[in-house]
């Protein structure tokens, strides 16, 4: 038997197997499965009541296991965590005639008439991320540009795209392309990618002179790069994603 219990905005799915045993046992597995072993004669109601009673504990366990799987494709369901500037926020789906995404406390509140439609939730979140990415990146570009003023390069335009393999790149005509997904990483990683690209506007190749510049303006760039590599997530992970930057 399969069942589900709603708790704190999350639909907890579980599988029941019956056997010759005296007590009920609920287990949460690292792959996110919730199993219930029950004595043969246990009624459906009893099982549901028990799962509901342990819901808080189940949810905690699920969250614990989820943190080790950052590259698992998102399901856009309540309780799932989503990143913004390197921090995790839990998804809270609210049913209402209004449509809104709001970050409050540790939560992403997504209000929509269709809270159980993952496509709707994904679209709303993606839009929210894009909007915030644009304003945050523009802001950071100002700051980073200020710190490399001595490069004497013209102030670049930025454009955003959801890139599959790269955090950023730059074009000959003085623009910088940034991966929208960068908005999920900490500011110091965003600054690193921007500064990396700004230095390219002076020196296109990754040669000695290029790294001399980068070291000068961002001496701790390697640490930031390492962090970005650890994050390593991409919207559509193809094997182990390369932290591309050009
Ligand atoms: Zn580069």
C-alpha cells in the first residue's frame, strides 16, 4: 500500500509493507523513501495516524538526507530547499488567488492558485531568480568594476542566461555573460566570476599576464573558485558538472 500525509506544506509519501511482526516501524531512507512495516492486521487508519504523528521526525530526516544531494533535480514541492546567495530556503507553497514569490525568514513563500503544479512553481521561482539575479549582478558589477578601475576598461554590459556548463564568459565587444544560476551561490563567488571576466576585458587569454592581473585584484580568487566548484550544481547536470568559466 502507498499513502501520503501532508505536514507543514510537504506531502510525505510512504510505502507500507505488512508482515509477521508485533510493532510498526517507520524508516526514512537516504534516497528519500519512507517505509512503514506493519503487523498484518493493522488498519489503514492506524497506519495513517502513526505516520501523521511521526511526520515532524520524518520531515527532519528527509531534510537531513536532502542536504547531501544538492545536484538532485528539484521537484518543486513544499519542504524542498532552494538556494539564494549560498543559503538554503525552504519552499512553502500557499494556495491563493494571488501569485507571488517572497523570501521571508528561512522560507521561499510561493503563493499561487496551483500550489501542487510543479511546473507553475518552477516558472515562478525561475522568474524570481532571474529578476533578482539581474539586480544583484548589476550591483556587484559596480563594486567589482570600482576595484579594478586601474584596468582602464570601459564599463561592460551584462547579460544573463541559464548556461549549462559555464558560470560566465565575455565577448570582444565588452560585454559579460553571466549564468543566472550564479544567484544561488554566495556573493563572494559572484564577485569572483565577475572579476574574472573583467580581467578578460583587458587580457583575453588565460596567460601569465592574465593571472597576474587576477591575483592583483582578487588575491583570494582560488578559494572562491574552489567554493564554486564544490557547489558544482547545474540546472541539468551532465555527469559531474565542470565549473566552467572562460
Ligand atoms: Zn577565463
